[in-house]
C-alpha cells in the first residue's frame, strides 16, 4: 500500500460494522432538529453562526454552553437535510451516512494517534496502521438507544475525533526550537475554542498533556512541546473556568439541563469503574441485543465476514512492510489509551443521569465515543505487549471477528428498534418529507401523520410543539406550504 491506500482499511471497516443501522429511524431531538435546522439554514447557511450566538445566553442560563458544538451540530443537521433534498433520500438514511462519515474520521484519528505515540523519525509506519482500524470499528455498536451509534453520532464521533487529533498533533510536535509568536497566538485561540465546543472536547487538553508526558518516556519531548501545551492551556482555562462559574451561579439551585450538569458525591467514585469498562465489546453486544429475538447468524454476519475478511487479508499482506511495535512502545501506548478511558469515564460519572442509571453495564453514552476508541487502542497495545511471539496477523483476525460480531449485534438492535411504533412513524414522516407532495392528497397524508404523532405523544407537550414548529419550517422551505394545512388554521 502506498499513499492513501494505507488508510483504506480505516475507511472501509467502520462502514461494514455500522451498515445494519443505515435506515435506523431518527430519535430524540433528531426527529425535529434535522427538519428545523435544515429548513432554517438551507438558503442561508451562514445564519447558523448568528443564530447560535444569538441564543448562547439562553443556553448558558440553562447550564449548557457549547456554541461551537452547536454550530457543528446544526451544520451536520443541515448536511443531512441537503442529502435528503438533493438525492431524495429519507432523512434517516442521510443521518446515518453523516454518522458513518464521522465514525470513519474517528477511526482515522485513532489510527493516527496510535502511530503518533510510537512513531520514530525516519522509519516505516508500524503495524498499528492496519490493526487499530479493526479494533476501533468493533466499538461502533448500538449499545442501547443512547449510544453514539444511534443518537448524535455525527456530533460525538466528531468531537471525539477532535480530542484524538489534538493529542496526535501534540505528540508530533518537533522537539527543537520554539513556535513563532503568531503561532502561539493561534494556539491560545485554539485552546479557548476547545472550551466552547462541548463536554467531550474539554477532554482534549488534559488528554493531550497526558499523552505528551507518557510519550516523553520513550521519545524525548523538547521545549516546543511545552510551549505548545502551555499556550493551549492559557487559552482554554480562562474560558472554561469563567463559564463554569457563571453556570454554577445560574444552576446551583437546580432546574438546569441535567445532561450537562455536574453532580459531585460518592456516586462519582462508584460510577467511574462502570463507565471505564462499558466500552468493552462483549458488554456492548449484550446491551445491543437485550430484548431482541433471533439468531446471531444470517445474511448480515455472512456479508460482514466476507467484507472484513477481505480487509483482513489486505492487512495481513501488508504486515511485512510495516515495523513491529516493541514492548516498551506498546506499554506507553496502553498508558495513553488508559488515560483517555479514565478521563471519559470520569466525565460521564459526574453526570447525575449516569449515576442513577441501573440498566445494562455496557450502556452506550456520549463518553463512549472516546472510551470505545481508547479501549480499542488499549486492546491493540495490550496484544503487542503481552507476548512478542504472538504474530500480528492473529490480532488482525481477532479484531476482525470482533467487528463481525459488532455488525451482527447492530443488526439485531436495528430489527428490534425499527419495529417500535414510534420508529415506524418517524420513518414514514421521513419518507413523506423526502418526496414532498404539495397536493391536497399529500397534505392529507401529512395531516394523518401529524394526528398519529399527537396520539402517540399525547403526554409530551414539548414534543408536540417541536413537531409542529420543525416540520412546518421545513415544509414551508420546501414548497412554501405548511406541513399540515389543517394545523395551520
């Protein structure tokens, strides 16, 4: 493999594992945000920035400050909407395609990070280049409906990608010299920006610092690395601390957005071990198939075996041209991965919703985007460190088989999830919007869908209001008509 071909496994493997989720219905806020943001910003995409800045104070008072994260989220929603508009695909398919793309980016970032930790100047790439993608892909499991593979995948896979790329960039800083002053200014601004993305992105600097310190044990780190990290922290800390102080003032008495709130207490310590192991593939498989029926065998596992088997064969053929990872480097990489697992687990453990969760141990949540990737790197590093006599091709086969089981688990999850009445209704709404019919017959169908939604969510006034608002915005943007003329009257 040369050039881009070296990375094709990292592109293809995640798609194979996630493919069974391609038509999964949108859930939670995605049922509305795709149409709302798409309708609002299709003709004025630059308004994403002004709209986000205009509502920043409102969200801040609710304990939720992530303007750059919201810009990313709205941009991804707009992209999903445009895919539906241009290609006539239902929004659920576009939503999954965008999620798949960010999963690919995360796989590439994890592979780059692993290489950045063990890389030495002048040598060929290591065998991690063709092993890590299989391990990371095996972590893209729909471990309950809150998993990033199902909910806000584009946002949280993208945020995790940012975390890994920052660490990889810091690990690759040249040890000699000091950055120019204008670059230091850019680094300070970059650090401040990280504090404005979301909770996941706030892990970037602690993790990059840990990775640089650990890597310095096997590869010398010079003054330039220290200056880069200092500049990033100099930008990050003032913004982060100021925001947390303001949020505490607004939310100390409760009533704020619970999924972004920090709850300290003994429950944090008992929750960390749960979240630090929830990324393990067998635990996620169990969470994904809970409540499902059927066999592990079928067309999807067979196709996954064939596709991942072909990729594994390509990877095995490439091994002789790649350098082995010695035990010292593997242990350093394992320590780097462990530091990110602990950071992600601690982030989740600070949340009251997670502290009170009593479901399957392998629950997927927003932290899974980073802990599953870090866990995959840990398993690969442990495989290299455990025995020098274990051929690398054995690791490739093991992780390819794990990814195959992940694809089968995703299929079983999708079959159960898609059979639920609310998912079926969301699918029908997506199909109606993709092939929007402004005629009286089309209006009658949409009004019937609205009536079904209102009956299904009769006790959820917020969802009812959001349905009318978001679908109406999209319908008026598409054909200058309301979603349901009867409702408009």
